[in-house]
């Protein structure tokens, strides 16, 4: 009786050890997959950042605005100071 109990106990321990090692292997595989996905995402993020920096470069935007917007630089006479703005705003309110 005692020997059968010891054999049963050892068998259960072997089974639990096998299951645990199998589960650890599965978890290591999942970890490896997750780490690979993370590395891929980081690489994609670096690519997107580089593209964004290129698309928003000052020289490129200036070239595109000159090509498609047909704008001219702002002239000093187009600017008004705060005092002139208030004067025109009050004048328009008084006429109403």
C-alpha cells in the first residue's frame, strides 16, 4: 500500500512538472511573438516619423505653397497694430 502511494505521488509530480514545463514553453513562444511584433511596430513608427518630418520640412512646404497657392509674402502695409484695429472696431459699432 505504501509503495503504491509513493508511485502514485511520483507519477502525479511528473505529470504536473510536464504540464508546467509545457506551459512555460508556450508562454516563451508567446513572449517571443510579442517581442517581434513590438520591434516591427517600433520600426514602423520610426518610418512614419521620418516620413512626417520629410512631409513637413520647411523647404518642401515653401516649394509646394509657391507652386499651388500662388501667394506672395505679406507686405508691411497689410499689417495693422492693435490701436488701429480697436479704432475700426469702435467705428463700426458706432455706425450700427
